[in-house]
C-alpha cells in the first residue's frame, strides 16, 4: 500500500484490532501513524495529547476530553517501560502501574505506537516478549487499555533490515498486517510541500535525475555511515535552505553517506545560469548539460514560487523550451 493511502485505510479498522505496518527504514511509517492519530483526534473532536507524565493528571481528571498518543521506540526501551516495576506489598510482589498505561486505561480514545517491533525481537528478546504480551492481551502489566485505544506497531521485514526478524506465528495472527511501499520521489515532494514550510527543491531536481539514490539501504547490519532514505532527504532539504555553501558537502555526507553525499554536493556546485537570465533567454537552456538542466529547472521553480513579481506569461517561453527538449 502506498504511504499516502495508509491514513485513509486505517479508518476502516476497528480500534480493537492491532495493526502492524511493515516497510523499509525511513520511508515515513511512524510519521504517517502520527498524522493519522492527529487527524483522528480532530475528527472525534478530542484534544490531541502527545503523552508525557506531565499530562497524566489532566487526562485522569477529564478522560473524555483527550486523544492520547504514546510513542515507544522499542529499541530505546526497557521491559519495565511497558510492564511496570515490581514492588513488595507484604506477602506478595506486584507490578507498580505505569502512568501512561493508567492514562490509556481511562482515556476513551488514543493510539499506542510500538515502533521497531521486528527489529527489537532479535536483539532484545526480553523486551520483545513484553511487547508481544501488550499486543496479545492489551495489558501493560495488569493494567488493561481502554477499548478505544488503538495499538499500531511498525517494523521492517528481514529483507529490508539485517537486524529484523520474523515474529512468532501466534503474534502475527493477532495483527492486521499492512505492507507499506516506499514512496516515489513525486509522493515525497508532495508531502514536503504540504508539511514543510520551506525546503530546498534542488534536492528534488537531483532525485528526479538520480531516482535510484532516493533509498539506498546499507548491506551490513551495523554501520557508522549514514544512508539515503526519504527521512534523511527530508532533513537535508530543510537544512539546506539557510546553509552556507561552504557547509554543503559536510551536510550532504552527514545525512546521505560518503558516496551519495559527495555526489550530491558536487551536483549542487554545478554552475547554473541565474533564473532571471534563463527567463530572458530561454534558448540558453538547450545548451546546458543534462545534469545542469535538472538543476536549472528546480532553481527556476523556486524562483517562480518565491518571486511574487514574476507573472505567468514570463515563464511560458521557458516552459515551451523545456517541453521541446
């Protein structure tokens, strides 16, 4: 399923059904789940709360008022974060309830995100077992979540991540499983325009030219070298807006890795005629090298979008040249 379609599809699933979304790293699974939660809260007329313990007493006091969103990156958790901590009550030992779990037992609506579920299973079995129980029984320790709380997990398939592993069959059978396809460059660009106020569209020009570098997953399970995904391209596109030229290369490598980052930085430094000059002399576009043409088109797009004085008729001759190429 396409990432943009997932939010609409989740509306058709009962909150009582646990969902598992599988897809490659960095393609927007966690983001689309959060966006769904925010939009569902709005549809239900609830106040969205990105839970912290500071919100606990407000939620307990008015449980009908809030839509509670709890996000657990399982790779950062301990079993006690999901289960509670044991305490001596005299002749027995019980688990001290967690505030987030109590909040979700009272709130009528909300969403619990268990991220990296398939990854944590292979490296932290004890934590995975606790997460499984949470999905199977809808309980954190002995605290039962309200029936209106959604449980949605996200993870990677083994072929997409060297540390991902299959789930036990009884657990998988409790999930409604959704395969999330990696977004296209065009889908990513539309999302950027909707969600990001200002971003450097030269990244889009590069990706339109070199589509196979949108996502390049590492071959080894452990690495210190970053790699390109929609997530890292997003971060880079945001930060390039006000980034001095002298830092372009370091920033690109820092988000995309040595190979793609170096190539992208070199592409950024390709000499390109000024947008004003190309609009005045559109035929000059035909004389440019292919890589320069992609860069020129994105720069013209930025110029046209940001310069309010430019009239539509002023860009038509240039568009005619592009179409004829």
